[in-house]
C-alpha cells in the first residue's frame, strides 16, 4: 500500500511540475505577443526629460539566434558567448534643433536669401542665411545597442560561475560619444527568518 501511495505522489508531483512549466511557457508566449504588438509609449518625466517605455521580449537562446541573427552576430563579434548574454537592448535616438542667429556687421549686396545643406548618414544640417539673421535646423539620428552579459570566473583555463555582470553599449553614430552608462540589476531580497 505504501508503494502505491508513494508512486501516486511521485506521479502527481511530475504532472504538477509539468503543468507548471507549461503554464510558465504559455505565459511567456502571451507576454511576447503583447510585446510585439505594443507600440513604444512616449512620455515626459517630472523633470521634463523625454522617456519611453516598452514591454520586454523574452526569447530563448535558440529563438534569439533564429529571429535576431544580426544581433547574435553582433554579440559574438564583441567576444561574448551567447549563452552568457543576459539582455540585449536597442534604442534609436533622433535629435532635432531649430535655431536662429542674428548677424551683425554685415554688408548687404543683394536682397536674396542663401541656403545651405550638409548631411551624412547620421547628421543633417540645413539653414537659410538672411540679410541680418541665420536660421538653422540640425537633426541627428543614433541607434544604441546594449548587451548585458555575465563575465565568468577563471581558474587557470577553466571558466566557471559569474565574476561580474557587464553592459556593453554600441552607438551606430560615429559623431556620438557615450558620456555615461549605468546598469542596475534589482534582485528580490530574501526574507530572513527570525529565530525565537
């Protein structure tokens, strides 16, 4: 009788575990559908800074290689093993500035306006020079790619565990200089049991 109860308990545990795993997988796929169909939510912070929010896409390693081959190649080109990558984030930026400047000490020979345009794949500058002023518009486009990966500990030639978590940030615009970067990983704290 004890063997039957033990066998039943073991089977029930396996079925419950399998059901839990299937539930988690269905939940992950449902979240991915929402993430793929959702648009970026743009908003301003209390300090009037531009911000954007988007739901994270959760991919397994094999799905990532199949669906995002270019990003997988980028990670490998950085010398990072794909299984050690934690997250990949891509952000595209565009800056546009319009301004006018008053010109002084100019001699007006003609009453016509002259314009100029300068551009490369990342920056476009256009302007109009008037008799006493200059009006300009500057647009800059940039894409940031961020990879978070685990750096393994090393003993002789053996790699094991995690020594640190690093973030690599790549800018597609050669005019851009990354001034500051920060990555904070928030982990849920474990509750400490109080001894009586």
